């Protein structure tokens, strides 16, 4: 682990960038030249072990580009807007120096992780208003009907761009289709957002892509927990009550509208139709402790540890291997990713499933040892795919 720790820190330093007074880390030098929202939260969590000051800079640069309405964009170019990704595309998001969609809200969790290392109350108080504005934006603009589920306006907001969970909401894409077909539909949504919707998220959700995703909402709930904690530390008692209340309301709505047959499913459309595609999303709900002990037990034995579904040689595959959409090197359509493993690891600890969690940690470590810090891995062979020098593997350090 010491050698791994050294390599992880070296990678984060290698991918570090500065822009004026700001400092941030790019996910990978070959393919991802900007700052990304949830990536930076992951970086902050890991950096807090080495240098809380550098971890804070990661979050400060993020909030420096917060929109007036409170949204934090999922990409900040920092003057580097050039083609990126395997497809070498430059996307026009309708904004000058950022994208115009968001990503899973890990900000409060990341801020609290830093505080737990250095107990710097001043930093928490400094960043608290921005954190609040971000979560308040999601509570308001992404839940226009007040049903207590947070909506996303584009699959990319989930962080799992081409996950099969979005095939139906994208207009009934078949389980097997080309990446270019998928990208075309998502780019259409990007264009809708600024051309047709004029960045009006509720309008855009209602008309073009109406999805309530399980990981996004589970991450939101777990982050409300962190926000409650932060509000106590910064002595904002009224907020403690408010966010606790929101946490219960969203957990209840998730139970009412997403839960069936012992599993939480993402939904789409006005009527919350469940998208019954088996992906790691069902385990994301463990991260927010949304299952009872008995439900978690059944979920783990029936699905997680099932060698035909999520437990290949290198778990956890992001899509069940018996799904028609499963593709072991299809980006978010099957491969093992270290960040999703981190969420499942933390979720298992919520239920004291330390042995299984440790297996996930060991398997994640062996993937990096075998194939390096890659973007994602073939869950059956462990072969690395996608970009290299990718930072997410550093999260293994926080599997404790
Ligand atoms: C890909 C991932 C997304 C991530 C980004 C940068 O688009 O799907 O989750 O934030 O790369 O690493």
C-alpha cells in the first residue's frame, strides 16, 4: 500500500494545473484537459490525506465558476477549450468557459472529508454559502413539482454518459448500438439546453429528458448528511433542521417511487416509469443507507456476489453481465470503474460488510497493479481501457 500511495500522489501531482490564482487537477493528460466537477471532489478526498491545502484549492476553483442560480458546471475549461476524448470532439455547451450541465453532487462530502483531516472551521465557513447554494439549486430547479426527487437533464449529468439506464429515455436506443449513435442523441440534448430551453432546466427536463437517477439521488442524500454535519460545525442550526428534513423527504420519495422487488430503479417521465436495467445503480443506494439490513443482505447475496451478474474476476461490473446491453469494454456499459467501486465499498461499510468491501478494495488494487491507472477495466480479464494516467484509481486510498 505504501508504494501505491506514492504512485497515487505522483499521479495527482503530475495532473495538477494552475490558472492564475487557481489550482486544480485534470483527470487525465491524454484525454481530459479540463477540470471536472465530481472528479475534483474525488481528487479533494484523496488529496486531503497528503495536503488539505491542495484539496481545498480543488474545491475553491470549482466554486469560482458557480452560476448565479447556484449550479456548478460539470466542466471548467480554464482557457483550454480544445477537442478531447477518443472521439476528438469539441462540444458547444452554449457558454464561454464552462459546460452548462452539472454532475453528481459530491461537494459537501468532499468538503467534510477535508475538515476531518485538519479541522479547519474557517475554510468550512468560507465555502459553506457556495455549497448551500449548489444543493438549494438542485432542490429547487431539479424538482419543480416538489416531489422530492432530483432530476437530470442529460445522461452526462449522472457521470455515466452512455449507461444503458438512459437508452429508453434517450428515445428507445436498442441494448446494442454504436457509441456515435449514443453521442449524437446526447449532443442533441446539449443543443436543446441552450438553443430551445435557454438553460431552463425544468423546461428541458419536462420536454426532452426526464430522468430521476438512483446514484444521483443517493449521492444527494449522502451529501445532505454531510451538509447537516457541516451546518452543525459552522453553527447554522436552522440549516441543520432544514437539510435533515430534506434528507428524509428524498429518502421517502426514493422508497415510494423507485423501489420495487427489493431494488432501487431509476425512473423516467412524468409517471416515474422504472427503468429495469440492472446496473451498479442498485448498489449506489447502499451509499446512502437506503436499504434495510435485510434488503441489503438479499441484494448483496442475490446480485452483487452473483457471478452471472456483478461479480466477475474483477468486480464490480457497472452493468450486470446477463443484461443484453453488457459490453466488457463499452465505457459505462459494463466495465469496472474504480470510482463506482469506491461508492460500493463505502456502501458496504454502512452495513458492516467489511469482508466483501475488502474484496472490492483488493480487486481494485490488483486492477491498477496489473493494468495501471486506466479509465476503466474489462471486468473479466482486468485489461485496462480508455485513457491512461487516469486519477480515479487514487480513490482506493480512501477505501478505509
Ligand atoms: C467521462 C466520465 C465522467 C467523468 C469525465 C472526466 O466523461 O463519464 O464521469 O467526469 O470523463 O473524467
